[in-house]
């Protein structure tokens, strides 16, 4: 007969994905890279709009009427992909901790671009700009409104603390399209002030850092 018990530990990869460090990494790096990519994209679009709204670059047998600005040539080919990939990685790593990038990435993208089209429609008296702007604003705001109506707290503080413990929510909370976790599972804990601070300050600070670096990087490339 055997005495004692045999303990089988979880694989290293599984331990990492359920660790506070992974959640912190998903929340902080996710917001940083997404806002870095998004700001570079918007800044590139502004420069392209400045040369007439369309441009070309590279070798061509034809005369290029509008040469693409250096920043647009460098950044546009890849920033869309890094932004989208980052959203997926953030969901995978954060485990519900922090202000959820998945709930805000789509509204940020479409509402900001929509504002640009609306500004173009206003200053250039262009009906196309008004129509595209309105369409983009609707596409950005509808998912956000749905998420807020399902459980407003989730859109700002996520569903779990940094230790992976699920928050208890109001009786009306329910899963939404972008945050599908069921509300009030067994073992849910009450929300503390430190949970709110970590969930908001860390993502917002990293988002600001991403915007700042993107603007500095673009200015350096365009100069």
C-alpha cells in the first residue's frame, strides 16, 4: 500500500495564464499597444488627408500625383494588424482584470474615425463625409451601449480583480456580446477601492503612454 498522496502540479503555461502577472500584462500591455497602433493609424490618415485623401508610393511606370507622406508609408501597412492582435491577446491574458480593451477597442476605432469624417463633412461641406461619419458613429456606439446596458461596471473595471476573483454584480447584470462571463458566480467577492483604482489607473496610464509614444515616434519619422 502507498502512504501519502501524489500531487500533480499544473503545467507552467497554465500557471502563468492564471497568475496575477499575466492579468497585469494583458491589461497594461494591451492598452499600451492598442493606443500606440491606433494613434499611429489616425496620425497617418491625417497626413494622407492633407495630400488630398489618396496617395501612392514606390516604383511605378506612371507619374505619382500625390506621394504618400513618410509616416503613412511606414505605419499604415502594419498598425491595423497589431491593434487587432493586441485585443485578442489582452482578452486571453487579462482574464477579466482591468478596464476591458475588448469593450472599448471597437468604439474607439469607429467613433474617432467617424468624428474625422464628420469634421470633413462640416469644413468641406461634403455630404459623403457626413454620411460616413454618421455610419461610423453608429457602428461604434451601438456595441458600447449594449455592453453598458448589460453591466455598466464591467466596461470600466472588468469582471475580476488582479488575483482572478470574480466580482459580485448587481441583480440586473447579464452577459453581453463582448463580455460573455456569467454574472455572480459562486465565490464572487465584493468590489474594493483598490480594485477600482488598479482596474482604471493602470490601463488608462498605459493608454496615455501609448498615445504619447506614438505621437513622438510619428513626429520623428515625419521630420
